[in-house]
C-alpha cells in the first residue's frame, strides 16, 4: 500500500504537469502564425459619390464632354486583408477558418519576400494608378475614341547602363534612327544588338528632342542578351478629360474593369445596369483584356451584402467563384471589356437573356 505522502507528491506532480500543459497550450495558441486573413470588404458605386471620395463623384468629366444619365450602380468590390505588420495567432486563424466568407492564406502569397506594410502600400498605390489609366484607355476606345500611346521610360535602374543618361518620363521616339511606336518595338530594337554595343535612343524630354547614346550590358542571367537598365511603359494622349477621384483609400488593380464600365456607361447612350445593382471585379489592360484577381469569394460576399444581383467574374476566376455558395448572384463570365458590355446590355433589356456565365 502506498504511503500517503508519496501519493500526495504524485498528485502534486500531476497537477503541476497539467498546469504546465495548459500554460504551454495557451501560449502556443497565442504564438503568431505565418498566415493572413482575407475578408469581404465594402463595395463602392463607380457611378456615384462613395464615401471614399469625400462627397465628390468618383468619375468627373471635362465641361466640354457629353455624358449621359444612368441609374442603378456599377460596384467595384474589395477585400480586407490582414496588414503585413500584424500578427495572426492560431486562435484567430482557427476562428477565421470557420467563417465561410473568410480565407486564411499563407502570408507569403499576399506579402512576398517579407514585404513591409509601407512597401505593400506603395505597390498597391502604383497598381491603382496603372489601373486607372488602363481603364480610361480601354473605356474610351470601346466608346469610339482614338487614344494613341507612345513608349515612355517608366524607370531607370540604379547602377544600370542608362543611369544618368535617361530619365523617367522620357518618351522614346527612335532607336538607332528607326522609329518606334510601342514598348515592344523598343525592347525588340535594343535586343537586336550585341552586349557592349552602343544604342542611340531618340527621346523627347520636357518637349525637347535629343539623342542619348547608351552602351549596352550583358544580362546577368544570359550573357548574350543586351540590357540598358530601364523599365518601359506607354504614355497615352487622351482626347477628352476624365478624372478618377478614388484617392488612396483603396489600392491594387482589381477595380479596373468596373472603372472602365462606368466610364463607358457615362459616355454612351442607354444604361448598362438596367437600373439594378451590378458588381464585379477584374484587372484590365489598355487593350480591354480582363485578368484574374485574388479574393473572388470574398468579393462575391461583399457584393451580395451590397444587394447586387449580377456579379462580373474574370474567366480565370470562375472555378474559384463556383467553389461554394453563389450568394444569390448571377455570375457573368468575362474575358474582355467588350464581353462585359455586351452581356450587361443584353441583361438590361432582358434579365433572362443568355450570356456567358461561370458554370
């Protein structure tokens, strides 16, 4: 028979062990995990004056621009993402995982290379600016306007061959005397020489023309490929004034398609919405191609909360959009701006019209 004092010591040991386990478990549940959450964000009407524009219409036009009235709304949708500098605990992750409208994803997918909150905000702002320009070009072209573009130096790489010679904002007109009219043409012309050769770029800088010689260098990854150390984009000449007043309350490129639809709707007779609330998402290029985005399920939930009945889905996101409840939304599949326009025009005339859909 065991000595009572021995039993007491064993009991004490078991209690201490149990308490230690509870403490360790509690601490573990509070330890940050390398994940972030993506939750439904608010939807904003591109045809109206959402709260993020301080009472101004999201889109404004020059005094000499003919616009047309429209009803209903064309909402762009958003996702609320955990900040790069925040810490998600196991408890928070488990709670979020249990919510069907919230996604828990590896932090590296949203903030690659340990990107800081400041870096993430700067990148999102740059993406938004690019989206605003691309949506304006795509919409104006769809509405019948001519929007010419010319290749422009978007940035000069520090320590690269062009540093101190070319500047961001330089419009490239020629390469070795041959005219170039697109960024691809510039890349092709520079790529036709050998590393170490000199290329002469004709540029316009602040209205003045000049020729700038640059000695090419070999690409670090491929010694046969010449580089001059620039990034290149397109500078567009807009025929009319269209201002997007969205500001810095949001970021990223995924509102581009809805921006474009709203501009087109205001510049053309009739109305795309049929008086209803239409929501959607999708990155857009100046050529009107709609690209995939992240967080489509969360954006659908946000659209449903905003009382939308139609949701425009980039074709590449259809499989994800179908992976769960449709939230009562008609999911319209789009690959180009023209697709979205024709589908919405058909649905405005007949809500039962057959249009491309995610199915």
